């Protein structure tokens, strides 16, 4: 314990700061009880109402105003009936309260009650994974498994992990974040025995890395099951599921570096650091000092839920990036962003304009057939000559600016792998520079995040 004393002097007051206040706990309990009563009035006697998620496990962060309320139905019911009846009862119970239909693995109802965001989720009542009907059914098994192992100390340490990852920008399983979910934070705290032990382990990870708390698989088998994933954390209640499937290599690497940085020099800034947002004038100076060329492609965001929108936006950005590289532009970096209504892709390039001609390297002189084909392909070349043993064509370049190259790519967007909804949205595209982002208060954060990223 002596070795940990310097950390504990810092962490103990932070644990208290991260706990929900008595007023927050009372509010959540009141809303939970109110909605449970409403639901119990409309559901039959063989249907149960249960609370899941971080509130049910006592790991919610201070400021959390979210409740996951499950309508638990008999497993013997067909899936379609379970989903349909669950939504009908939820809507009936919520009469007089504005609701919104959302979709995850299946439809659920979303509402706001007294400032608390509530998800009402139809589900089967389960006792083990063998009767799993849909992915959301696991939540009750997660709650049961975690509550059997979480002590008050571990619950506080789960909150430390959540705040640590949140401050780092890698907290959340959304495809926008590609980070560590709340349940994954709980598993790390339980598996390693607390916050400090977890950080020491994270700091020593290598990619790929596997954690199998319940020893569902033999050594090395978990990594073979998920060969393309940098982090594999086997779900204790489902041996075929990787809880860390969404964690990207970038998020994992940032967590590893930050863990080592905290252990070397601990501080409150690892839990409460404010996001840095530069002034427009400061950003203008940063951008101009780089000496690069930045181009911004913006367009209306397709009407998709977030977990569909972001992977498709990422795929669109990669397709456009590939087009630039094939046109021989040297891409220094890129960034994509959306707020659900608008989307943009920023490209930073080493040059603003390429020469009018390009070199096309041909085959070696002794490859007669290839030489003949190369000459036929480059009849219009400005020069066609031999350098050492290879043919070289000096050809006219089709696109000299990044915008020209991207305009050509957008014309064949679907062939390049751009999702259909984004190919349609790109028809309403607008072009701008990095400086244009500084004119919009909502987009200045985008410029600040890209141009001043730091560990």
C-alpha cells in the first residue's frame, strides 16, 4: 500500500467528487419508481419491470441523468410479439409524456421525464445465455454478474476509469467514439481489482491483447476468434462476444499512453480536464504557420442514426482519401465530423497544386509484350523515352488541384465504395478552407480539435 499512497491521496477525494449526489440519486429513484408504477398498471402479471445499466449497478457518474428500464417478457413469446407488445405497453404507460421511437438491436422508446433521459426497452426475461432472444437481453445478465462482484470500492474505481477515459475522449461504445463502454470499464475494474491495477495493466498492453475473466477459452483462442481486433475482452456471460469490439487501435493506444503518463505523474487533470478551444485568431495563426493546404468538403448529413452515420462517414472519407492519393497528392492528414445535420471532411495536403505533367513508369525493356502495351496506352504522352532499362512516359495530369481530383471522385462515388446515402448527400456539397471553419462558432471546435491535437 505504501507504493500506492501518493496516488491514493489524489484519488480518494476524486472518488467522492465522481459519485452521484444524494439529490441526483433521489431524482433517479423517484423517476424510476414513477415509471415502474405506470408500466405495472398496463402489463400482465407474467411481465416484469427491471432497471439495468449503470444506475442498476451503482457505477453511474455524477451528473448522469439516464435510466434504462426493461419490460421483461416470457421467453416463450415469439420475438415479433415481444417487441410489438413491449412498445404498445410502453406507449400506453407514457401517455401525456413526449416519446420517440429509436432503434438498436430492435425498437425501443425514448423519453425525457423531469430532466432524466429514459429508455424503455422490450426484452425477454432471462436466467442464462442459452435462451438469448436478442442482443439487448444480455443487459440483465450483465447487471446480475457485475453486482455479484462489485464492492463499493470497485464501484468508485469504475467511476475513476470512466472519468479517465472520458477526459481522454475514448469513453463510449458509439461508433463516433470507438472507445471503452461503461460495461467494459466495469469489467476492467473487476478483472484487475481496481483503478490503479487496471491502469498498470493498460500501460503494459500490446496489440492485440485479450482478457477472458471467466476463462471461457484456452490461452490464445480468444485472439483467434477475433483476429482483426486490437483488444479482445470476452463477455463473462457470453463466450462468443467481444465487449471491446468497437475499441479502435487509436483509442487503445491513447489509453495505454495516458495510463503510463498518469502513473508517472498523477494529477486531477486526467479526470477533469476541459477541452481546449482556441480563439479564431489563434487558430488562424496555427493554420497559416503549418504551410500546408487544407480543403474542407461539407454536405448535409444523411438522415441516419448515429451508429450508422459515423461508420458510413468514415467510409466516405476513406474513399475520398484514396482518390487523392491515387491522383498523387501527398495527404498530410484528414478529419471527419458530423453533428447529425451536417457533415464535413477536412483534407490537409502538402501542396495546393501539382505540376501539369506526371511520370508514368513503364516496364523493363526486355518485356516485349508489356512494352508494346505501355506504348499503346501512352500515345498521347508529351514524352515517351527510356531511363536505364525502363520506359517512362511524361503524361498530362488529369487533376492538378485536390478539388479537381475530388470532383472527379464524387462523380463515381458509388464505384469507390461511398455508401448510397452519402453519394446522394455529396450532390449538395460545398467547398471551403480551414479558415472558413473559424467563421462558424460550432465548427471552430472542429478546427481546434484537428489543428491543436495533443496527447
